[in-house]
């Protein structure tokens, strides 16, 4: 099958199409889809109606393209091949193999780092807000602040979000839960000449108190929640903990919310 490509005129162009695609500028978010995955028809179900010149596009992606086409047609087939690759990519990256490949890229920070200062350069994951093509462009998800961002570069900013899909990033953390960062209670505090600005400070106090109340409720329900900040001074709190009665806990939650002291309860 591999020998079928037109080796006289465009061998560099038609062979190793995926290598070329992956290494092209702007395509850094994509991983290479395995040959076996691409040649299993089951994995491509339904895509023949989604992609124009489907068979030619597939031939191009799998390096068996052999057609004497003029430049214009070639251009259209090339475009179709990129679209096909993207749509298969969305399916591939939620498979075990695909997740592992994307994990490698994630560890190398291939998708960039979170622009939020308090996230301290946490690596991002590409994702789509929609699974239907041409609906929205690719976004980047930060697991630390649990928010999504637009890519910095316009090359990345024009990639279809459906080439990554709306489930991939969540799937990644299901399969590799160790990747999930610890929750943090740190946040930015606006100040004027060193004094906390009143409205955000009032909101922050309310949030602190609400967080404590929620944690107390979760604890009563037998669920533990942890924040990255909990480990600070953990040792000291443990002894104190044992003598605390449940009524004392309630009091502490109501009265000591803003100080950031946490009852670890384990
Ligand atoms: Zn972030």
C-alpha cells in the first residue's frame, strides 16, 4: 500500500503527509495519529459525509495518494485532508494511545502555560467548546484555575475547536488523576496605597466564610476537601485537632473564616 504513492512528481509532498502536517508551524497542538487507527474504517464512521473529496483526502493522510490533479484540485484535497485529520484527531485523542501521546505533549508544555499570574505557569490543554466543526475555535484549559483561554498566537487561534472536542481535557484528568493540581484558595487582592479596596475585600470575606461553611457541610457528609494551602502548618494543627469537639468546630468556622485556618479533620 505504501508504495502506491506517486513517487515521481510529488514524493516529498505525498509521502509522510502526517509528518509534514505535525511539524508545520501552527500545528503544534496536534499529535500524530497512528497509521493503524487511520486505516481502521470503524474509526472513520460518518466522516465521509463531513469531508469533501473524502477518499482522496484519506489517501493523502495515509500516504497512498495517487492522482494527477491540477493545482486547484490538489489545493482542495489538501484542505479536505487537514479537515479530515482534525476530525479523526478529536476521536483519536480520547483513546488510550491518543491520551498517552497528548500527555507527553502536556508534560513538555507544548500547549503553552496559563497566563494567570497566580497559576504560576501551569501547563494548558487544548479543548473545544463544541464538537461540531466550524462552531468555535480551539481554547486552552488550565486545570489550576479551571478556566479557559484563547491561544496567544493567531495561527493557533484559527484552529477549529472540534479537532480537540469538548471531552478530551476532562477525559485526560479522569485517566490521569495525578495530573490534577491541588485546589488553591490564593487569589489576587486589589489594593489602593496598601489598603484593601472595600467591595472586593467584602466579597473575599464572604467567599472565605462561604468556603468554610461548605467545607464544614462536606465534612459532616464525610467528604474531605483539600487546598494547596492546607499543607502549610499542617503539623502544628494536628495535636490541636484531636481535642476539638464538634461544637468548637462550628464556632471556629463561623468566627475564624477570614484567617485562613483550616480544620483538616483527618
Ligand atoms: Zn490557570
